């Protein structure tokens, strides 16, 4: 298993990442990540595009640090 991602590393990720990168943020292995995604139980929403799973980085940041404001790299969504 790879080393989990740090908060600083997560903040530098692009807007969306593959499932394995997202899993590293939660310290999950590949097999468990795919199982959770398939069952709809991954810690954050997973978006399926064909045979590929993608995860929004801002969702990872919110899940890991819900009390923190969004970073400049990942601004908070607009409110209505």
C-alpha cells in the first residue's frame, strides 16, 4: 500500500482525481476502494465515466476537514 496523502498534497491535486488517488487520501487500499465505490459506500461521491471512477478533490477536502473553509485552489461553491 502507498503512503496516504497529506493535506498539503491533496490541496495541490487537480479538480478531479482517479479513484486510487482519492483512496490514498483516506488511507484505503485499491481493492477496498473499488469495492466501496461499486457498493456506493466510498467516503465521498464517486462519478463513473465509462469504466473510470473520478472523485472531486473539493469533496475529499470537505470530508477530511469539514470545519475548514475551502482553499484558494478549491473555492467554495456559490450559494443561491
